[in-house]
């Protein structure tokens, strides 16, 4: 079958292989933390302005959050949880991108700079911070009008957050929808592992080994709730709608069907796309033309 990927995409894949990006992601947690801590520059917020928006920052449980609010009162809101395995804050380019997403989808948005592992935090600290942020939004927006968007480890958080609510305060209303782009999850079955063995060969970013190294770093090597480890074991009571997207060449696709099935057990309406030949978190990171249709579908879902 003819390879229909663009030249730019083929070049990008070649670069990832040349610089052995998968190997970088497979670094032991302490080495990864040192690498990212060396490049750490703290919270960096670019200058942003738009005639239709008020943009300001607030602190939520000690974490900086950028709030993008339409000057005309808006009924809908979103939280954007970036990926990166709790190793890095959102880049200035990502902060600008959230403004574009807010403008395109007609939602107010929040971009949290949630706690990082190399500043002494672990995964439960992130959940606590997101929980506090979500409860703030509930004072201003109806839960059904709140969307949580995440890519990679941010997508894991976006879906895992529903189980966290059901664990901590189950009577709290759940957000109306979740968009999860390439959510990472530890595998739970031999079938998933067999599929992941094949996908290890095509994924140029992540691998099964990398997933475990990132996970160990996020948890500090400590046991956490099952739903935090594996989305296939989550409690999605009260969630209405989810959009899942996976690249056909990425290792996380091994858990796609299991995650979808688990969501549907709780009555969640699930839309899932697995795009052949595409990379990890392509819809949230449309680096090449090949990823743009997925990015547009993401925007349409969030704006709906």
C-alpha cells in the first residue's frame, strides 16, 4: 500500500528516530527529572491580547492558572490539561494556542500550570489541584457546560479526574464532556500487551518501557488508586460524553478498545477515532498537515 503521509511528516518521523526520542522518554525517572529540571524556567506567560477576551492569572492551591474569558458573558467553559508527564509547564506557544481554541470554540478556558514532579509533587497533588479548580468553575458555570480537554498524560488526567470525583465527592456533578487525545494508561491484559509489542515498533515517541518510566516518575514509585494507573478500571458514573483519539502508530492505542468499553459500561456516549499512520497526541499537537483533520474534529467537538 502506498504511503500517503506528507513529506514533512516523513521528515518529522525520521528526525524522531535520528534523535532517538523514544529512548529519551525511556530514561529512568531520576534522570528524566534532572534533564527537565535543568531546562526548567518556571511559569512563562507570553503577552496575549484579544479585543474579545479578558486574560488574567489566578492562583489555585498555589498553582498559576491562566483564565481566558469572553468579554461578553459566556455560558460554556473548558479546562486544558497539557501533557508532558508532569515534567514541564505549558509552553508560551501552548498558552497562545488555548486562546485560539477559546476563540474558535466559543468557550471560556483555563490553562493550569499544575504541579511538577521535579518540584517535589506526585500525581495525587495534581488531582487535588484540578479538583479545586473545577469546584471554582462550578460557581460560575453549569457542570454540563464544562469540557475538560487533555492530551497524552493530560488526557489521562482528564479521564481519570472523573473517577477521582467519584472517589472523593461522588455527589458532585460531573463535567459535560471530555476530549482525551492519546490518553496514557498502564495495560491490564495479555491482549493489550501483545498489541503494544507490535506498536512499540511504529511509535517514535512512546513505548511500553517509556510509559512505565513516566508513570514511576509521576507517582514517585508509590502505589496510587487503580483508576489513576489504568483508565480501563475507572468509575465513570455521571459522565455523559467522551471523545477519544489515538494515532494508529502509537503504543497507547493498545488500550483504546478497553477504555472505550469501560466508559460504555457506565452509559457514557463515546466517539473514538484511531487514525492510521498518525503519531501520539496528533490532534492536540497538529505539527503536520496530516494531523489537521483530527485537530479540526477536536475543535468541533469542544465547540458543540
